[in-house]
């Protein structure tokens, strides 16, 4: 571990997130600036196992800062969660002399990195890249700002048509285990109700509230549901609403993967650039096996072990804001 890092491997892993390209660009260029060789590992850990690894140059990352997706491709790789898979991956890195890794991904990707760095002598640095924003130790994750703005734009459009027809819309946004996209996009679009996995959904309370709104002729109502809500997604909620309030003209819209694509916002490009730069600095300073984050506008380093265990909490104040503003 004490050896100087001279060759970096960079990979993007798990669900893609807008801004991953900006992070890759920053890692490649900061590495080259500091006299290192940089390699791109294709399709996340799968490329590490299959030896799908390519040298990167300053020009390899030209014209990508504004592009969604990831030029390195990504995958969710089960084989890396087996020791044999990690051993194969290590042998491939060793052959190329790669002695430092930067992983841009979410908690699943960090779990893999944490295991790998415990078993083999290659330091790993994590960069939080996930639209879900469900990682502790950072105020921002790459892709969240773009995803939430995409959701806001879509929900605003839905409100136009809901208003024209006096309809009740149940809108599902992404977030398997986390309600951040639902919470932020719901507040920003003035949704009447927001259902998130972090709070147990009380369906009776929702029905009562929607009925009360009907009685006072509030005819346009928007319910934003995170896909991982414990009651189920938008379809399950809509089933109950249609049964119990047949007079409401109810429609469902599932936003789906459009939230993962598109050109990253300025915010996502900036945090990706800062984190990418800081990840290489970490490797140079010998600060190993940490996740690079930003807390209170300062770079913050969380041990990978903690980053994979802790989750961001949603404070009760957010929930209070939703209740008060959506009356
Ligand atoms: O990357 C996070 C995420 O978009 C979650 O919000 C969602 O549940 C999941 O990925 C979907 O993954 P996939 O595209 O592999 O179906």
C-alpha cells in the first residue's frame, strides 16, 4: 500500500448517472497532469474480470463533459461479489501494472471496492455516482441534480394536463430504497402528497386527505410516489385510490429511465469535476480506501466501510414542509 501510485484504473459501475463522464474526464486529466498513466475499465467490474481495459489519454475524454450515460459503459456484476471473480480482476490489473483504482458508482459498487481493497494490495477510491442520493458522507451524489430536474420538468408538464382535465395523477419516480428524488421533485412541483420508502405509507390517511380535497373542490391533485415505497409503486396506490374514490378522474404516469439520461446539469458537472480531481489527489497523498464526498462545500473523505453501511437520513423537517406546503 505504501507504493507510489503510478497507474490508475477508472471504472463506472451500477446504474449510470448523468455526470459520470465529467468525473471520468477529471480523473483522466488530473492523473495525466500528475505524470500518471490512466486506464479505462469497460463495463464496471465486468471489464476488470474480462480484461476489457483500455489506455486513456487527454483526448479520449474530449467532448464528453456534457454527455449523459458513461463512455466507459457500466454493469451490475454479480461475479465480482465472488472471491474468484475478484481474484481474476486483480490478476488483470497486476498484468498492466495498475496500482490504484477509482470507482464511480453507488453503494453496491462501493461494497465491491471495499471487499477488493481488503483482499488485495490495490488502493481504491470511491466517487458517489447515483441518481438516488442514498449515500452518507456527502451532500451531493453525481446525477441526482440532473435526475431531479428531469423529474420536475416532467411533473410540471403533467400538472398542465391534470389542470386542464381536473384530474388526480399518481406519478412514480425512481428510487428503489431512497425517497430523495420523490421528496425533492414533489416539493419543487407542489405535489399534494409524497410517498417515500423512508416513511411507512398510511394509505387510509392518503385516501382521507384526497377525499377531503374532493369535498372542498380541489380537483387537481398530484401524488408523487418513489418506486420503492413500502405500499408499492404508483399502480398499487392508484388501484386503491380508484376503488375508494371512483369519482376522481385518476391517471398514472411512471417516469422511469428518462430520469437517468440526459445532459448533466451544471451542478452535476461541477461536483463530478471536483470529486474526480480529488480522487486522484487522494491516491497521490496515500489516502486510501475512502469515498470522496462534499460536505458543507468542502471535500470530505469517508472510509469505504462506513460509506457502504450508513445511509442518508431524511429528516422529519422535510416531511413537515411537505404537509404544510401541500395543504
Ligand atoms: O441507479 C439507481 C436506480 O435508477 C434506481 O433508482 C432504480 O431502482 C434502479 O437504478 C433501476 O435499475 P435498472 O436500470 O438496472 O433496472
